[in-house]
């Protein structure tokens, strides 16, 4: 597998991890809402998932352009 394909695979895998984590957070918030409780996660928590993954817009552009 060449380097460009590896870079794309890494980005796609990171996006899948972010989507899975966010889906779990959304489900948790929805469950709390159904039980009359305040959300467990805030907007900042959702944004932090992308930051923690380290695959934000600039990082993706860097990987793709520098190849």
C-alpha cells in the first residue's frame, strides 16, 4: 500500500472513531433526556472529541497536501 493510501486510511479510521464516540455521547444524552435529566455532554465535549483525536481540518489538510 503506498503512502497516500495509508494516509487516507488513517484519516478514514480516525473519522470512524470520532463518529462512533459522538454517536455514543448522543445516545447517552438522549437517554438522560428521556429520564428528565440534564445532558451529560455539552457542545464543548463534542468538539473536544475531534481535538482529542488530533484529526481536525488542518491536520487532515496537512496529511493530504504534504504527500
